């Protein structure tokens, strides 16, 4: 009898059935129940009636029960059925006070005020453009929210409305800032600063918006005379670095020295390139060509190949589902010089190697720190 008790104490509930079958008397059953309770395995009677809510790191699938505790309020990505809360998307659980929601792993871009986005003109309407930014609905760019050629700040007239297509037409790409949100959730854009505007002299790349790491600045000058615009909405533009891009990185009150023809913020040619030009004067001159449809004829094949190399690096990072930042792009660009064939960078094996090398390099820096 003492041997059976010791076994029960070690193995808990698994031995309960064996003891019940071996001892049929009431006394034996009572002693077995006492041993079973001492082992701490009779938890069914002490369990709470509600299901413990999933942690923030757990991945929920559509239709999976999150909790049956009615104290939680239902948020985005959830639905309520028979006093129980279920997940309607695949994602992670988010808890804010008593509000319960599920953040999807992949979804359309949800604009927020202040976001730097890249978009494509979808429609020219009455005093406004409709812009595709990868969201649930088109964003709105009002005629009054753009800079006119020449950098003139004045009230927009009927003549400006009649020539809207000479500024931006269907299919044109631009980078802009989310100024505000309408009541229906649509974004209102503006391009009043000359760091925004029509995009030329480059290449468009699209990645999931969840891979774009938010930062203070989303326009970066990269090695090889290339500038990248990392739109928060997952739209990326790679172009040849312009004089305006160089001026943006200068300290306040600085000037830029030019030695030949150069382009404005979105590829415009400067009217007075052979002098020291202040940033203010540079913006005023370059704005005359910001709505041109012609690319710079001085773009060399070497620049085009460098743009293609950067584009393939970004595609490789997106394939490995690694967050895209300026530092990771630069690191992989330097390592990609070992590949003479730019097209080989987007082969499956090479993309997996690129992603693994990025992770290993960051682990080494983290351990060294």
C-alpha cells in the first residue's frame, strides 16, 4: 500500500485510474482520493470558468477563441458570438485597458497623420486628385495642397483648375505627407514642401507596408549617388541623387557648390547650376521643372544598374520578411558587390542567404554591444 501511495505522489493524475481499478473498497478509495488531492492534480474543480486570454506574442487564427470572459470589450479584428470573443483575422492580440483587438499580420495600409507616403494618381477630379496609396480607399490631394510651378504661394484660380493635368495626371507617381484624415478614414495629402512632389528619374518597388520601419526621416541618400524614398505605405522610390537631396542633409544656413547641371527635388534641372546656391534659392529655381514628364538625359547606365541593384536588395529583404531600413539596405549593398550579375540577387537561394546574413550581422553587433 505504501508503494502505491509513493507512486501516486510522483505521477499524479496518471495513477488515479490505476488505483481505482486496483482497490474497490470504500476505504481504499478514500485513501486514494486523499493521495490524489495531495498530489495537486485535481485542478479541474479549481479552474476558473473563463478561458485565459492569449498573450501578446501568440498568433491568433480566424475563428479561434480568444476569451469567454464578458468583461472585455470587442475591438478591431474580433467578433462576438454566444458571449465569447473570437478572432476574425490572423494576427497578434492587443490589449488596451479593457479593449481587446487583434492586429493583423498583413493588411492594407491604414494612414496616420504625418506619414510620408508614395502614391500613384488614380483620377483627376474637381479641384482634387485621387491617389492610390495602397489603403482601403483612395487618398485625396486637393489643388490647394500643392505647390505651383515657380514656388508661388497664391490662391488657386479657375485657370489652375483647368490645367490640373499639366501638373499631375493619371499614372504619375508622387511622394506626399498625410495632412489629416476625413471622417470616413480617407487620407488628405499635401505636397507644399519641395521635398515632396512628382517622382521621376528612378524605379518603383512595392513591399508589404508592415516591413517599413517608421523613423523620423524616410528619404535617405545612399552610396552610389542614389536616393531612396521609403513610403510608410510600402511604396518605395529609388532615384538618382539630386542637388536638392544633397542640400537637405546640409546644416541650416549652408549652401551647396555645384559643378554642372543638376536636378531639383524630384529630378528638375537647376536653372543656375554654376554658383553657390542657398537652399531657399535652390528650391525657388528647381520648382519650375517639378511637374516635367521628361527624365534627366544625363542618367548613365551605371546609375541605372545601381538602382536595379538596390531594388533587388529591397526585394530580397521583403522576401525574407525583414524590416527595411536605411542601415540594412546599405549593408547589403556593400555585400552584394560580390554578385556581378544583378539579376542573381533575386534568385531564391541568394535571397535566403541575404536575409540570413543580415540577421547574423545584427546578432553579432548585439552580442558585441
